[in-house]
């Protein structure tokens, strides 16, 4: 919205987005980071609903938009397919930020995250086929299906290879700054090569992110991991904010290109396509949520049917974003014969209209919808269970360290004073964990009070350290090392 307001201020020059900026520079790190943060186990368990949405839902929406564009707007079928491929992939950035804040059930978040990882790949492949069919005038379904399968297999293999190579390089250099640079280069290496060869690049980037996430804990330097977490959080936050701003800034450029179309025709066309996009997702989500369970008993036994509120929220989060806009802007101006590309400006306007209505309209209504369906804070119980699981794992880890200490004592004949000091330290950690978790697995009643007191004590230490540094009694290097330790202690406390 800020971008739209700025774009419409008289006298300011128009800002035109280069599609390559999004498709080649912004999209790879955003997708890679989302894949890296995704739990492989949860992704694997929810592969069926994710695939149905990311592949089936995108194809179904493409067909629905093509039919509406052909029958209502009298556009040729290839042009309708192109428009459908452009507006079919939802963008989960805004809905996910809202859904996490509203604490909806974890599984819904995983499905939305997984869909966002793969739907761009499906849409961009369909987009390339549609552009080629219009520009050249020839299309073969059999050939397209074979190319689609080759792209999927090839990108998955390439993504695994890139993830394997970059992890080995990062382990070899052993320098946190260089490792972070390599982590930034990873999504671009995974994305650019498939795009150059005619693929989407998305599947390769997702695969690389999942591979690094699964294998990284035993290969990535702990210092790198600490610094990398903060770097990537800031990096992605800036990228996503810039994406929304740039989207709004395209308003003037797009409006200046559709002067040849009557306002009534533009309004009707935008209404038809936007409604088709929104309704098609509802039409697809509900049957795919329940039909597999009704038709296949093993699926029903392993994964019972969810309440209707779950698929409704999934259907309502069909917000479109920057990938659709970049794809529309990337449409060539001329066909292979040198003729102007048909309806290019109209497609661009309709794409922007769908993005604006879904992003602003559905985005602003989403919190109200979640509360009305009773899903707000429904994931809080899951979070409490996860924290109890976390405390149990921490206790087992401390116990493993104590057992290892006993082995070292026997093997190396360590001094008694060293053994007692280390053992006391670990026993104190264990008591700290047990105090924060009650015996029945729920969070202890003193946990929040303990965390509050711990924060106050850390603040007192930090204040004294800063006073000593300002008075010249502590060197800056020592102050930074102590501050880092205090920051790490505070970072361990729950938010």
C-alpha cells in the first residue's frame, strides 16, 4: 500500500521493475531460506497435501483462469493459459507471517510453507510453455509432458549436487565470514544453471535448501551457525519488505499502459479473473482435503480427516505476489514473427489487479477469518508440548555429557578438582532444566518467573560492563567478548 501511494504522487518518476531482478536475484535466496527452515520430516509427512496444492492446485487454477478468460473475455486459449500460469501460484510470505502470529496449528503452517516452496516451479514451467506456444505458434502436449518430467528430475539431482558441494566447501574453509558468503551463493548456483537450460530453478533451490538443512548440523561450524542465523533473518526481512514496496511502486507504470482499453472492460475483466482465482482455490482445496481419505482407507487410518476450518483457512490464504508480477513483466514484447505479443499490457494489468485485491483484501481479512473459525492460538498447546519435548532433550543431552565425563575420568586420570568443577556445572544445568519443566511434561510453574529474573540479572551485568568500559577500566575487545556471552545467554531464553 505504501508503494502504491508513493507511485501515484504527482511529479515522481515512474519505477519499472526489471523481471530479472525478481526471478534471478530476489527469488533464489527467499526460496532457499524457506527450504532451509523447513523440517524435512514434516515436509515428507505432508508431501501429499503439499503436492496436491503446489502442482494440482496450480494446474487447476491455470485451467480455470484460461476458461474464464476465453469464455467471458473472449481471449484466445493460449493467451488465457498464459494468464492462468502467471496468476496461479500463491505467495505465502504475508499469510505465513500472519498465521504464525495468530498461532494456528503447526500442520497448517507446514503445508503453507511446503506449497510456497514448490508452486512457483509448477507455475514458471507452465508459463514458459505458454509463452513459447504463443510466440512460436506451436505446442505439443506430449513433448511438454516429457520436458516437464525431465526438468523435475534434473533439478532435484542438481539441487542435491549443489548442496553436497557447498557443504564440503564450507567445511573446508573453516572461516565463518567465507562460509556465510558461500551460503549466500548456494541458492544462486542452484537456481541460475537450471534457468539457463530452460528449467524453473525453483525445485533445484528447494532441494539444495532441504539438503543443507538436513546435513548441515554435522558439517557447519558452530560459530558460523550463530552468525548465519542473524544474517539470514535480516537479509530475508529486507528482501521481503523490498518486494512488497516494489510491487506497489509498479502502479503508475501499469496504469500508463492500459489507456487503450475502456475502463468498464478493465473493471469487468479484473473482477472476473480475481474471482476465478479466489474461487478456484476453494473448489480445489476442499475435495483434495477429503476425497483421498474417503477413497483410500489406509490414508484415512493414517491421517484422519481434518475439521472443515482447516481447509477453509488453506483456501483463504491464496494471496498472489511478486513472482506473478515478475512473470507478467517478463513477457516478451514481440512474437517470433515480429508481431506485438497479444494482450501483453492487459495481462500485466490483470495480474497487478489480482495481486492487489488478494494481498490487501484477503491479507487484511485473514486475522479476522482465523479468529472467527476458532483457530487463533490453537497451536499454543502444540507449542507447550514442543517445549516439554525440548526440555526432555536438553536433560538427555546433559546426561550424555555426564556419562562422557565419567569415561574421560577413567581414560585420562583427570585431576579430581577439574572433574568436580565440571560435574557441578552440569548438575547445575540439569537442575535448571528440571526447574523449567514439571515432572508430568508440562512447563513448570516457576519457568516464567525464572526467565524474568534471569533477564534482570543479565541486564545488571550488561549495565556494569558498559559502565566499566566507559570509565576506561575495560578494553573494547574484552567488552565485546563479554557482551557476546551475555547476548548468547539471553538468546537462549524463550521469547
